[in-house]
């Protein structure tokens, strides 16, 4: 299951995101995007969860959670 995560602090790392979401299931990967032209970090990324069950639990628990003084926005990516 793929999750879109946004509104996190510029200090947040891919490893930190992975650790936060791994409490709810196996995380296959995390990615924070960087603008290829400006080299500036974007305030969004993706989390790949190994199962839908873990992804739904992470979505429920992490959406709206404050991390580094920023309230996360987590949404399911529908394909």
C-alpha cells in the first residue's frame, strides 16, 4: 500500500519517516522528494507499506499526528 505524506518539517529525514511508520507494519521504502532544478526539498513524500492492513493502521494513526512541530497529512494513493 502506498501512502502520500505531506506537511512535515524540513528537518524530517526519510529514515525518520520510515521509523515512524514502521510501528504499524513493515515499511518497504520511504522517499522525500527534491526539486531537480532548485535542489530544494519538497514537503511531501511517499511511504510504501508491505500490507494494506498495516497501511490502513498507519494512515489512521499518523494522519494529523504532530512530528517536529508539524501536523502530518497522510493519504492513501489510489491506483
